[in-house]
């Protein structure tokens, strides 16, 4: 099941809004975009700044926003979940205590 989610999240959305910082209005679509963007940030750390510029701009614009719509909150949740899924748990320096 995870493979089907991963492959769905790796695809580029077919119609992104013209504003690079905008997210889809539907929270489910926004979450999927956030998860995909978060995975790209973690899986391509050596990518050029230009390749990840729009993702970083969208994420930073939303994290600095005062009021977020439910779709924008879903985007940030997706990006955070991607980060959590791609980080070791517990961190290596604390594994001896586990």
C-alpha cells in the first residue's frame, strides 16, 4: 500500500496554480502536494537551488502566514509528514537508549 502512495505522490500535479506559492483549494490535493514537495526536499538534498526554489518559496510563504486556510494547513501537514517519514526514528545518537 505504501508503494501505491509513494508512486502517486511522486507525480507532478497536472495543474498547479499560476502562483508558485499557491496550493490547491481541496485539502486532500493540498496534502498530496505538500507530501510530494516534502519528499523532494529530503530526497534531493544535492539538487540545485533553482530546482527546489518554488517548493521552498511555497513552504516558507505558508509557514510565515498569519491565517491559513484548511488547504494550506493540509499542505504544511503533508510536508511535515514527509519529513517525519524520511527521518530516522529515533535519531542515531539516541538509538542506544531505545
